[in-house]
């Protein structure tokens, strides 16, 4: 037998490595209830090539590379080369300048506990002017998805209804509906809840919604999420067809245009809140620029992150018809019982400040580009024995609510 040449050995080794990795994924899928999963070397080689092609497309050339203490790699990508500008409608353009913020926008005197830092930047690292920080996508990130084609997209069953659970997604949310909305603002308590399996997540966010809860659903979303590790990460999402073929997380497709050189979407948020300890939150503002129609995002204390171009949307090209605030958990029932994945702090709202997670200072943006308090605010929980919500109003926090829970317990099985 003739010994294979060194390049052939390398290719064979890589193929075997990827078969082993996918074998682990197959075992995890089987544990989650999948059956009759068959993997063939030819299939794995094709999958490997698709993954590598996707990584080459998403990880753009950078001016500087920054190593985060948590293992993330942040690439400083020239702003005009970020993924958004792969879109035919944006190709050859550059990011727009900042719009006017809504009237009534100011830092509140009680906003003293910001979790506004990101771990990659705690050492003082920053990206050069004219570039944006982009978290580098790894092979492990892609392999957590159901397929390379679906990477960066939410499951199609994620379309949320106020009155039902869809595809294992459970919510505890507050909402306003029945008017025209041009944005929303809230301060969101940041925790690091326990997530039971790699296929589940726990998040807390704002939803800006247009259309029905059918195939025409438009959403713009922003908040923090735990998925795949123990760090809450700042994230965004958008869709214009109920999570079917459009939209993605963060910068994982041509859509959101980042303008900020200090905030990396998908990067870990620091610090986080502790039970009976320090409480930290992030303030998020989403609003529609009345001049150009684009939807802008602000993070923390005045950091403009970027915008979703208006042309991405159908219903949201004009305005939103609903705004939701709250938490969401995926329950895969991997062991046949309700998940123990936590929402918020993992404690029920009745425990109050320092124990339960909260949203505070909830506001919406009206037709006149003004931030205003909520009217006819409703709260609802899909499974209050698992995750619950309690709302209120006071002079300091305005509209607020506590929410969350432990998931599986004696009343939630």
C-alpha cells in the first residue's frame, strides 16, 4: 500500500475530526429526542465545506484583532465592509450619520447601575476610527445550529403570541397594542440564568412588532441572551416574514448597519446582577428616524449602535402596531419533563428587588418622535407556575414589572 501524501493525511485528519464533532452533535440530538439520525462521511465533508464557506463570508478582513478575556475574538472591520453592505440595496454605500433622538430622551437620575461594559473592552481595548467591532464567528458557533443554512436565524416556531406557547417557546411579557408606535425604551436588569441544555436559551428583550402573528410578522428585537455558555450577551434580531427566510441575529446577515466602534453585538455584558447583591441593568432605546425612516438602536448611556434600514421591512416600514417587553425561554423537554432553564434571575416576581429580575422605565415613542409613558399596559405569562410576571407603576421607575422563574419546580413539571 502506498502511504498517503502529507496533504492527503491532513484532509483525512480534518474529515475524521469533523465526523467526531458531528457525532457528538448527533448524540446530543438523540438525547433531545431525535431518532434515525444517520451520518455519512460524504455528507460530513459537504457540511464541513459549507461551514468553512460560511465562516469565510461572515468573518471579514479586519484592521485590528482584540482577544477578549472570555475567549471571544473581536475583529475591527472597516465600517463599509461589514456584512450589511453585502446587501444589493446597500452595496457601495457607507453608514449614515446619527439622527435626532426622541424628545424626552435623557439620562434618568436613578440610572446609576449600568451594566454597560463589555468584557472585550474592559482592558481599554478599542477599534480604530472608521471600523466597527465584530465578534468573530467560530466553527463551534455554527455547529450549534441545526444547519449552516439556518445559522444566525431563530427557529421558525419562534413567532410569539400573547395567548399561547409556540414550539416550546415560553414567555412572561408586558405589552401595549392598538396604536401606532415608533419605538420603545426600557432599562433591563441583567442576570446570568442557568440554561439546561445547549439547544435551549434564556433571553430578556424588547420586541417592536408590525403585522399579524402569521407569516407577515415583522419584528425588531434587542436585549440580552444566554445561549451556549454562561455569559449574558447583548443581541439584536429582525425578521419580516415570521422568522422563516428573512432576518438574523446581530450582524450574521445583510441587514443591521453598525455605526459604533465601542459596542460589539454578541459580546458578553458585564457586570451581572447577584441574588441579594448588586443590581445592574442596561438601557435600550429603539426608535424610527422620522426623516429617513430607519430604525435606530441605542445601548446604555447614549451609545448609538446602528440602524435597521427601512427597506428591510413591510409593516415596520411605516410603524409598529405592538411593543412587548419581557423574557423568553425555550423548553425542549429533553428529559421528558419541563426544562429547568431559568428566566431572568431564576426567581419568581413576588420576591422583588434584588432577588427577581425587572424591567423599569418603560416608554414608547409616539408619532411626534417623543418618548411617552405607557397606557393600557398588560402583562401575561404563558405558564405562571414556571415563569411569572407582576407589573406596577411608581414615581421613580414609571411603568415597571418583575418577571421570571426557575422553570421546573413542584408546580411546573
